[in-house]
C-alpha cells in the first residue's frame, strides 16, 4: 500500500452544505467534497425525483438532497431548522447557486434586476446567516462562487455583474465580522457547462461556436474551464490547506489579461 493510499481524506469527518448542487459546477463540487470524505447536504430547486437529483445522490451514500429556494427566507430557514433538529454540525458551506442574465441595461426590467439580486445576492446572504448557528466557529469555511464578471463587468451583463459584485463584497465583510470562520470567494471565467450553452441557444450553431471561441481566445490558456477545475479550487478553500486564507477573491479565469 502506497503512502498516498494511506492518506486520510482531506475532509474526513466534516459536513458540508452545497447549494446549486444539480448544476454542472455544483455536481462536480459535490463529487470533489464527497471523494475527500465529506458528508454533504445538497440543495437546489430540482424536484427530488428528477434525473438530476438521482444522478447527484448516486455520487455517494453520504450525499443527501433537499429542495431549497435560496431566495426564499422561509425555505432557507426551514432547511437549516431541519438540520438543527437533527443536531447537524457544519464545517463547510459552499454557496454555488446562481442565475445569469445577458441583456443590455437599457432593456433590463426591474423584475429581472430584482430576481438576479434575490438569487445571487440575497440567497447567498440567507444561506450564510442560516448556517452561522451550526457552523464550526473555530475552523468553519464558507466558499462563495461568484463570477469574473464581478471583477470586470461586461457589456450586456450589467445586472448580472452587479449581483455578483454583491457576493464579493458580502464575502469580504463576513470574513471580518465572523472570523475565525473563513470566507472566500472564487470568480470563475466561462465554464463549459449547460448554463452558458443555454445562454446562447437562441443563436445558430456557427454563432454559438464563435461566442465560445472568442471567450477562449482572450485567455492565456486558450480554452474554457471544465467544471471539475472550479470544484478543485472550492475543495482547496474548504479544506484545512487554506487555513490562513480569508476574505480572498480568487480569479479562476484561465489568464484573462
């Protein structure tokens, strides 16, 4: 038996909550945390009997799914109350759930702005607030998934960029307010998942290909990220290997200048 095979899993004995768990990035985050020994409460909007949830819980016996609308205070409170009744203690919270809108600001409706703010901003806040009574006060880790657009807002992504910038600001404030619980945020560039593909589905095949070629060409690595690459950064921040990192924005964008 090699030394590597004898190594204790990095998250052995730890319990995590992961939101947005049935999406492309979320599924890989759950997979990465489960592989390293974590017990996971996975939350999303998918119905419990959906194919996405079946695929999610098949990752491991310690993956439990709950349908939660993170924008709903009632839903989030109910979710955490259930964990509290079951005497669940948390070490890790990953706020991965989010939505996107590509639209000129001049055409963005108030309802669209409010929905982005509700899910991306308020949802992250509610999930953090609800976790505070349960999370390890000495070594807990909260990882928020934002976007490169929060750092470099883009044309036609103004409302989305603003909602994700709120996540970054919230992360930094929480890191100061709740230390030594650690709060960090990652800002991915474009990731090859169904969400960006759906984002451009109204275009013809050639135009879709050009969008992704253009996104790749402005990066040093000349490609989009794979969801498991984002999950690997989340795993690092959730683990004790990042024990002296808090209030950090990690730009995971393939080297966009």
